[in-house]
């Protein structure tokens, strides 16, 4: 398959690297030192299997990848807060048979892509992966979990998704077609948002958060708020979604942290507004009280404003 990966960070670098290693024609969009390093020496993907060095076409903008055969798939792996700005710039990559897959933390990326590109090429998507940028031109994953879930926005699968799923599985990652990708996206959000929001506020890894009774209560209350907002919006998440999320928190390695927490700790702009802030905004719209998220948003907003100001300056 010919695949464009928009954003070569932890998510895009790992999945794109595996797809390239498996023989697919993969191109990347990257920025700054990461772009320069990939251009000079390739993208190095570190995982339990060892290290793969991927030599691939890379550009600063999607238009730089245009030309040649049409792309079969575009994997959108930028941060959630960058999707709306990036979406119209993807038009040169989208042909009549292209499928555009969002892989963000959050619940608004598919709608933002569809607004810019039309509903036709866009599907629902999410991923489970523990991965991060380890330096310019370097990405790393623990290898567990390592899965992409996709689904047509109208529900279920399709031949175009089956082809992509087969390519992902052949690369060594997991791939699933969801009957209800909206519900699957919200269930992923129900997992990642409390981990991100409470983790960013406490600066603690998952093992500490789940062991300290007060913080554990915050994690569970945050998950319950996300579930309440989803159900108020008519999303058919599973009745035991919160219980399964808490069980997963208890099973994961104690050192786990979310990317939003790592960004906050490093003083970088984060997905605070796309995660914590989204729960507050959608809760207001649905008339669902979300006091834990309101508190966490208030606590984290000053540092987020400072990080964004420093970057723009």
C-alpha cells in the first residue's frame, strides 16, 4: 500500500515505521530537528524487536508528498489540537480511493477532517500504543499495547478498511474493525483522558496513582464523568466500560504515563483543551455535571497558557 503518515512522532513513527519495514510505500510529514534527522539518517524505530532504520520520503508539509501514484491511506498522527489546522492541507494527498484515518487522543478528529475533506474519504480511527520520540529521528515503543482500530463512520467495515487492516496486521501490529467506531473512540477516550488529566495534575506515574486512595478515587470519578457525557450524547459505550477501564489501569506497568502528562511536565503545549477541556465543554452542552474535570482544567490551565505563550514567543 502507498501510505502517508502525517506526524512522525511516537504514534506515526512507530506504526509508519512498522508498515514501511513490512514493505509498504510509506512517506512521512515531520517538522524541525526531527525532520532534519530523518532526512539525514532515516527514522530509527526502537522496540522489543530491536531497532529498524526506515529510509523513507519525508517532507515538512503534506503538499511535499504529493505526486506519483495516489495514496491508498493517510494516517493522521498529529496532536489532537493540530488536526483542524492540518486537515485542509491534506487535500493534495486525497484521491478518489484514499482513506483518511485519525489516530488522535480525543473524540473530535474525524469530524474536523470531514469538515475539511468531505465525509467520503474519512473513517473513524484510534490506536493503543505506548510510544514516544526518543530524540531527533528516533522513536521508541514498549510494544504493548500496539493496535489500531478503524471503522466506517456509518458503522462497520468495508473493503477499503479490510485492505488497510491486512497491511497493519502484516506489519506486526494489531488491527481491528469496529462495528461502532464512535463507541470505540469514546471508550478509548474514557481510558486516556483520566490517565492524562489526573496524571498531569499529580505528576505521578500510573502505579502511584492507582495505589494512593485519594488519587485512585479521582481516576475513577474522572472515568465516570467521561462515561456520563458519552451516554448523554447518545454514544453506545458498553455498560461495564468504566469497570473495564479501571481493571486495565490495574494491569498496566506501574511506570506508564500519558503523552499529555509528559508534555505538561516538560513545559510543552499539551492536549489539555482537547482532553480535559473537551469533557468540560461537552458536559456543559449535555447538561452533565463534571466537577472533577472542571477542577483539573482550572489547575492545569495556567501552565498550559504559559507553555503556549512560550512557544508562540
